[in-house]
C-alpha cells in the first residue's frame, strides 16, 4: 500500500513537472520566437504585396498598350477600303442596316445617358460615333425652341460627318505612304486603281487624286446640312434622309412640290443618313463645279495643314441657284453657331466597341 502511494506521488510529480516545462516553453516562445515569426510573416506579406502590385501595374500597362495597339489596328482595318470588296463608291454596309426612327425625346434621353452633349465635345474634342442614328426624328421640326432644335440636329449629324472624314483621313495617309515608297506592291497598285475609280480620276493622275482625296471641314458640312434641311425639318430630310439637297435625274429621289414642269430633277433620297453624308463628300470631291474649292483646299493643306471653312465656303457658289447669297448664308450659320469649334473633333476610341465597329 505504501509502495502504491509512493508510485502515485512520483507520477503526480512527473505530471506537474511536464506541465511546468510546457508552460515555460510557451512563455519562452511567446516572448522570443513569436515576435520574430510574426515579423517574418509580415515581411513576406508586404513583399508579396509589393510584388503583386508591381506585377499588376506592369500587367495593366502591358494590357493597355496591347489594347490600344489592337484598337488602332482595328480602326485602320475598319476605315481602309478593302480592295477585295465591291468597288461601289458607297459600299454595301448601309443596305443591311435597319433604318429605325426614334422619337426626339428618346434620342435626347439616350444622349443624356451616354453623357453626350456638345459642351463636352467642344472641351474634349472627341465624339462617340456609337451615338449615330439612321434617321431624323419626326418631332424635330415641331420643337418650338430654335436653340434646342439646332442643338439636337448638330448632335445627330456630327458623329456621321466626323466618321466619314476619318475614313478619308486614313485613305489619305495610306496614299502618302505609297507615294513615299521606292517601289509599289501589287496590293498598292490595286488600291490605287480602286481610288482612281472612286474619285473619278482619269489617266491615273496621282496629283489629282491627292487633291480630291481630302476631308470636308466639319463646320462647313454641318452648315450646309442645316441650310439644306432647315435644321432637319425639310420633307426631303424627313422622308429621304437627304441632308444636303443633292439633285438626281436618274436615281431614286423625291420630286419637289413646286418644281417647274420643264425640269425633271428630283432630290436624291437615301436609306440612312450616313449614305447622304458619303454622297455629299463624293460630290464636293469629284464634281467639276467644285474644282476651285478643291484647289483652295489643297493650297490650305500646303500652307498649314488646317482647313478653313470660312475661306472655302466662297468657292461653293455653284452649289445653289442663289450663288454668292448662298455662301453668305453659310458663313452666317457657321459664325452664329460657333461651328468651327467642331473642326478638330476626333472619334472617341472606346466608342468603336459601342458601335460594333471592331
């Protein structure tokens, strides 16, 4: 019995010793090893965070660069004519589009949701071509406020004009690249043949092609569209998407109500507004009546590369029967509505995705 008590005492002493030892080890670990361990872990976390942030920044820069290059390449592809496609000057894309007509209030709401307003465009010099419309709203002519009607009209036609000018700009850039080459490729020659036909240039005259292949100042295009349509209220604009009042004797068109009996012309009609802008540009760039206009434009290019609509407008006397009076009205429209503020407006790159152009 005494032996059992002795063994139990030894056992208890051993247990107490182990408990004391374990507690001591915990205390030692807490005050010596643990701080070092925490410092080590924290240092690794900070290091990893720095590495992660650095990697993320590098990745973002790489992605941004790659994305911008991809967008630029796709812009070039989009706005360069494909020599293997139909060589019809107006292309085929407008034939497949659905000419939906939205109400003026719906359009205003859409523009508001997209943050599209003319003050912002003037400040940023960028416009979203995703805001393009295929037809003018019927209610446009019923808007009592002249200021409001003008503003909405400009918002509608501006993206159309800027995009069509950009197409010409890319073509013009490609033309100069070819002209600066020592040797032209078969693809270059095929592209030039297409452009000679598109711009009505005879005898493969490269100098004439360079003069004809150029933009129409945005301010001038807006002014002419405003004059020809009464800021979007005319029957030709409403029924035939005719923004520039071009005449036709053989094509599809709308006959003026007060046309003289001995005249058989009609006002050309288009399926969508963009086709009207494209036809207008081709008219000024090819018709013999506007040869002096193109020469003056070429002179301005040679001098400072900036086109002046207020100087170019005086060479458009033959555009309307009223002649010089017509050009004076255009000048007035440009000045009173500060339209030259839109001459250097470019396309917002991100708008390409919104418009499904890339």
